[in-house]
C-alpha cells in the first residue's frame, strides 16, 4: 500500500525551506524505490515547527519537524514510512498540544487534505453545506446565517446575516459576491492559509452566499503579494467549475454562480470595502462616501455582498451543522470561533482557532509560550497596525468584540503581535502615523494631513522639544482623525497612538540629553 507523506506548500512553510524538503524527499523515494507518494498540503499553522512533515500510518498521522532537506535521509533510515522514532518526531499530529486544544471549524480541513483535490474535500465533509443550501429558500439560508451570530471576521464585526438580507431584499438585475482577501494587516495570515490550504471552502461559502442573495457572479479580491494563494484559488475555481460546483447550474440546481480571482496593486486602503470596489472596477482605490451602502449600490452600482475570507469560509459549517451548533461557541455577541494569528516576538507563533472568550494573557502566555527572546512581554497589539497596544495590566481582557471595545481596543482581523520590554512605544506610535501617511488614499484631510503632522509631532517629542505641549497636540490630532476621517484608516490610526501614550507614558518622556562636557 502506497504511503502518503505530507509536505506543506503553504507560503510560511515554503519560506522556511519546504520546497527543498519536498525535492529531497522525492529524490530519495525514487532512489530507494519506496512505495510512497508526496501530498502537498496546507499548513497546520504551527509555524515554529515548519516545515512540518507528516506520514499517514495505520495509527494516524505522525509529525516530524522542523525538517530540513539534509534530514530526509536520516528520517527514511529511521523508518519514516512507518512513523518510527527520530529526534525530529513529534508523535501523532493531532496530539500536539497546540493543535489538540483548538476548536477547528473554519480550519477543520486546513493541513489535513490535499487542497486541490475535490474528492479529498468531499471526503472530509466538503460541499454538504452547499448541497443543503441549493435545496433551501434564499430567505431560509439568510435566516440560518443570521441566527448563527456570525459577524464579519475582517475587522468591523458587522453581522453577516444582515448584509445578506439587505442584498437579498434589494432589487437588481445583477448582484455580486465580493470576497475581501486583501489581507494587509501586520501579523495576519488566516486568509492566505485558507486560500492555500483549503480553497474549496471559500468557493463553497461564496456559492452559498450567491444562492442566498440571488447573486450570480463572485470575485475574490486579493493582493499581489500572495502569488501562491492566487495560484491555488485560480486552479481550485477551474476544478470546481469543471465538476459542476460552479457555473450555470450549481450542483445541478436552478441556481447559477461563477467566480474569479482579481489581484490588487498593493494599496492597504483597498482593504476598506468601498476602496476595494473602486479598485475592482479598474479605478483608483479611493474611499467612497456612504450612503449609498455597497449592499444597495456596490460593484458597478449593483447590490453587493462584501465579506472577508474567514466570514465566507465559516458559512459552509453553519449550513452543514446548523446555526445552533455554531452559535453554541463563543461569548456575548461574539459567536462561533475566531482564528487567532499569533506573531511578533513569540515562542509559538502560528494560527490557533478557538471559540471567543480566551483572555489575552492565556493566548500570549499559555498558547504562545511567551516571548521568543525570553524577555518580559511589554505590549501586545491586536487588530493590525491600527489596533491598540495592550499592556500586561489588560491581559485579563477576554477575546470578544465588545470587551476589547470597552478597553479602547479592537479585534480587527485577530492578528496578535507581541513585543518584549525592549520596544520603544513612542517609536511605535510614530510608525502608526507614518503608516497612515504612506497608505492614505488622500481623499480626506484628517487622514491625509493629520497623519503627516502626527509624524512631525512624534519626532518633536523624541527630540525633547516642548514634550508636554506636543503630547497634548498629538492627542488633539488623534481626536480629529478619529472623528473626522472618512474611513477606518484615519479613524483607527489613533488607537495605537493613544494606547501607547496612555499605557506607556514613560516612553513619551525622553530623558534630557546629557552634556558631553559634564
């Protein structure tokens, strides 16, 4: 019986040498005449163990890692094909604590299957949600998604069902489903992992959205920095179309839905939905004033659902297992699971899917294992470059939309970036303003000009020029940007700046220069 050896083709694994490992393994298998085949899967999300090599045995999959090309010979000599002991052996993959303690709903298949095998996808529960959806009335599908409590996983946390209901009830000869895969936040990679490791779940989610709202065309808008995700999604769409999952008759039903991938040119602001729509139409990525809402007049002035990758990829399990099943996970108004992306100065960085409700301290200290440097944690930024910096004093905050908002923070796309005690929070505040200045679309004055002035004021504080006056000026600038900006780029930039000033005031009071003559 041919033994399957799994070696990831996920971008994170490739960055750590997975392609060299796969090549060395293929050559060794051929040279030794072994009855084995290599499956290029997605990542399990344990990035400190990549490249993670797994072998399928009668007792389950056994993991080895991190593996380098030079380790292949010794692994095969030790009995890799039977899951034998080796210094790199981690035991059964599913028993690794980081993986075992997760609640994987959206990422249930990621790293487990061949991403481009529709048969493998079906064998692990794929398409069951879509099969149910095509037999339901659109209103019933929307009701199921609404009752599940699913909210936008891209950052805003807006209820997904309400968006769908609005588009369903808005008249239009043509409607669209747009997937926002422009994952630009620092420390985020969940969207990429889904597109590379389980692309059919996104296709299925978008098809369900189309059936639910009457949309017949979908677009995945992603970034040029994701070549592997673009290739995987494009190929998966072709496979799905050939198999009748997409096209004029979705799974043989009366519903039509097709989709394609479009690549952006690298503007962070195109993660904002109206700027994304302008870019998708071939225009400059400028933010649109609202109203009208995209649900009424979106892509090409047609009713449009815009959801994030993880939002859409979470829909199939809701349709398959029911709204109540999904809603049972989480806390408060934050229902279901959230894929935490743990990055920065952290010992165990990677993706960890769990129900809402863990505290920030549990995530950083217990799951992440503390800093990679071994130094104390000073700050954790949640929600990308526009997220607030939380000190250890706020580590009891549960991971929940409302709980974070109550502490002047935001969950965003659930990127978690850890900093140790060597971080200079004044420099981090300056970076936030500089980032906004560089990435601003330029349409509104508070964002365009306020961010540039913010950089100058931060530099004055660092230089010791009237620090008290400039701290007040920086706070005033933040207030203007927060309430005067047209979109979240300028509106949320004050979060990292003000949180840094509030929680780390010592970094905003530089020590006076010492006279060299003294």
